[in-house]
């Protein structure tokens, strides 16, 4: 077996059995709003897609997907790898010999990892990432990671998580990845010095912005998880408190709480309202007054409001329908309703973790239908019957809906774009305004063409 060297840095591998039981946490606690819960066929990306932003964030990590050529093509297409790039992810390809059980899985995996680490001595952290094919044929990547980690310790740390579409939806791959990193975080006794942990992968530019703002409001002891380098994993102790930057990190949050950290309930930092509440919630745990927070953040708030308001002419009064995709739907719907005057028809999301999303739910109008899970045919019927001005959905639904005359927004762009915080609030609003602006221009062109034809 050899390591091939195309755009994806694909790796061929033989294997046999896996058992990885990562299941989504779904808080069934009652809420003040009626939530429609559906089970059926769903249209979402698998959790492997999270590698696209995770490999950019953790700059010394390598992600080895144990899967099929379809997995390789998915990551390659989503990442848009340049032809001369040396990517930090690859796919260990399952082929006919592997499926027939004609080779020893662990021996073949050991060979591939050895080839990979010999070729890439810069790798400090290697993730073995489970996929649908590796789940189906039952390859035990958990034990493989533990065995290989001992072999290559201390030079390389080897962990595993599942990005399988059987077990994970679009953004749950990040949740599974970060959960696997929590046990590696150094434990400390920090009773005398409270520490803030910001949890969730953020673009470097946003992390830098947030660092400046935390310093401005008076919070000096903070760290980001995941870090930019795996050797800089933040410490954790009984006096660690954490803010979630992403609403889809339920398993990671649970693991942090098991380690002694305490969650700070807050809205998510999307738009002016969410960003202000996010910083204020953190400040209250450090004894910092709201007047101090407001005074320091006021210039950023005013600038963000001005940027958001530029898109009011396209969005105010328009109706929007969210299909479930990334778990960002509820905070984004709150932003569109409260800051841009949009009417929420239905806000669908794959899972609702009430403990993390409760403050967001209280800000959403009771007239909006919240739905959890999906039965795609029923949801499509509800959507077309309500005839929304804008539909936020995955790529698989967008083109058919556009063909029916609807205006759509690709939900995946909302995950791949930097949208957190005050400085990005205007960009976030523009992402929703752009398809409506495009539709208006196309209709204008059609009217002009028809006018010219009538004159002729």
C-alpha cells in the first residue's frame, strides 16, 4: 500500500471493524414555545464538512478521513483545494479488498499512518475521522487511535472522532472533534483566578476582534478553544467559565462541564443584539457593570447598527422560512426578526439544545413556528404553501426551489463566512439581502426586455 499524492492527498487503506457511538444530545425539556418535532427523511450535509474550517483553525493538525472516494470528493469540493496546496487533510480510501475483509484492518491502518507521518513530519496532532463507510464496516478507530498514539508519543498525538453522516449532521463534526480534545486540556487549580473560555471555531480575524473587546471591557484572563496550535490547549479548572460561540456544541459543552467548567447562558454573537448580550453575560460573571460594558462597546454598536440598517430596504417586512441545516437557524432568525424586521414563518433546525438556546427562543415571536428535526416532504409542502419571500436551505433544496420561482439563500455559506460579532453584523445582513437584491434586479431586467419587445 502506498500514499497517493493528488489534490486531496488521498491515502489508500484496508480495514475491517469500527464501533464509535457518538449520538446527538437532544434536550427534551419543555419550552414556552410550541416546537414541532419531526422525524423522517432529512436533507443535510454530513459532519465531515467541519474539517474544512477545523483544519484552517488548528494549524498543526492533520485530519485523516477513513472513508470512500465520495468522502474525498465531498471534502475536496467543499474546501476548494488549490492545485499547488499541501492540504492538512486526506482520505483513507476503502475499496473492494477492504470490503471483502481480505486484509487486516489494523495492520493496514498502521502502515498508512506510518507513511503519512514519515512524509509529513510536521504533523503534531492527527485525527482519525470516522465516516459512513467506516461505520458500516465496523472499524474500531477509537482503539486504533489509542494504540497509534502510544506508538508515536510524544511526537504526535493521535485522536479520533466521528464525522459520519449516519451519526452527525453538518456542524456536529466540529462538536465531536472538540469533544475529543477536551480530555487533553491541562487541569489546573484556578480557584483564585477566574478564567473565561470561548468555545467554538472562529476565523482568526474575529478571534482577534473579540480579544480586543474582552480587554476593553475588563476581562483579561481568557482563552479560545480550539486554539490555533494544538500545543497551546487552554487550561481548565473549577473556576473556568465558558461562553459558546456556536450553538451546535452540545457534547463539547457537556464534556467541559464534566471537567469542572461552568457554562454562561447567553445569546449568540450574531448581530448587534446577540453580540452585546454575549459580552455582557461574560462581564457579569467577572463583576463588571453593564454601564462599563455599554460605554466601551457603544462605538462598535453604533457602527454595527449603521451597517445593518443599509440592508433594511431589501429585508424589512419580507418573510423567511428556514430549513434545518447547521443549528445556527434560531439565532439567525432572531437577528433577522429583531434587527431587520423580517417575518419568521418557520425556523427549522436539526436539534434544539434548550439549555444553550433558551435566551434566543425568548426573543422570537410566538407567531413563528419552531421545528426540530425534519420530514423533508412535509416541510417542503409547508414552505411552498406559505410562499416565503426568502428560503434559507441546503444546496440540495435550493436549485429545485429556485426553479419553482422562490428566492433562496444557501445555508452552508452562513457557516463558511465570518459572521460573528459587531464588525461582521453588516456582512451578515448582506448575506440575506443579496439574493433578494439579485431577484429584484433580474425582475427589472425582464420588465425592461418585455418593454422593448412591446415597442418593437
